């Protein structure tokens, strides 16, 4: 091979190697940041941390992202309260997330699960909102500490 061809192709090959390296590096997902709740649960967002703290304050036993078999798939509701009662915190509004939300809502409706849905706007007065949503289920939660504040 002539020296001219080597001089021409080496930068091209090195450039391709560099581009592939950059693409692979960029495609790696960063490690999920976790928040430690007061009861020791590890959650994925500040909103979920707030929900966990509110459930603790209201004295509601809950589990975070416990596997739930629905038909042939396994899902992980944000919070499981027992008695087929679940809490989903919808913390995003991206197109992909909204599609996921609709699919999950249809699945819960099909199985007649009782869902308490929380959006970012509910975090402003979370204890009040959760108390109102949990009130119909008082019989299931003997330790429920209803928040009577405004």
C-alpha cells in the first residue's frame, strides 16, 4: 500500500472509531438517582418521596413498586396499599410517558383495581388531597390518621 493511501485512510478510520465511541458513550443511560424516604424506601423522584412521606404521616402501610401480575405481564405500581388499592404518581408529561399512563389506566380499569392518581399539582396540598381520596377506604386502614387541615 502506498504511503499516500495510508495518509488518506488513517484519519478516516480514526474518525469513524471516534464517532462510534462517542455514540456508544452518549447512549448509556445515567444511573438512576434515588431518594431515601423516612421509612427507608428508595424512590425515583421527589414527588414519590413526598407521597411516601404523606403515607407515613397518615399511618398507611404501603409498599413501593411491588410486582403485580396482571394477565401475562408484571407491572410495578408506584405504591401498593393492599386490598387492590394502588397509588400512581404521574410525574411527567412527555409524549412517551402520557402513552404509558393511558395504557396503565386502561389496565387498572380492566382489572377493576382502585387507583388513586396523583399529578404534580396535587403535591401542593398533598396531605389534604390524599386524605380525601383515602376517606372511602377507612375500613381497610384502622390506623388511618386523616389530615383535617386545609
